């Protein structure tokens, strides 16, 4: 029986583990209030991490938004606070109140 490591190139597995740790640290910083927004750039697994961790992050008041750059096969992940717009809170990544344009 082949090991998991034999089926997954170690550098790729190491990169995934590193990106998971970076996203976890960013979620913790935003959740704690140390930062309102953190952008992790040049991630190989940005979309997969966003999809996998979005529900857990949201339960902690944090939103994950992935953007993908097909030309270099990498993506960015925006980690930001979820705010209550009706309570007059600030939207993550902005300096003022949210203004809905209709």
C-alpha cells in the first residue's frame, strides 16, 4: 500500500500546510480585532481554502474572499471582519460607514 506522501508531492503538501496555517493565523488576527482586513497573496490554494474554511471563519465573525489570477495559477485571499450593516458598523476594508447604492 502506497503512503499518502507517495501520492502527493511533498513540496505541494508542505505548501498546502503552510497556507492553511497562514489563513488560520489571519482569521485569528481579524477575529481578535488586531486587524480588520488581511490580504494573503500568491496562494496556490486560495479558492480551495476559502471554500473549505468559509463556514468556520463566518462562525467567528470573519469573511473569506478568494480571487484567482489564471495567468500565474495563483490567488489572493481577503480575510475581513463581518459587520452588521444595519447596526451602522464599518464594512471591512473601508474607512467609513457602508452606503448602499441603489
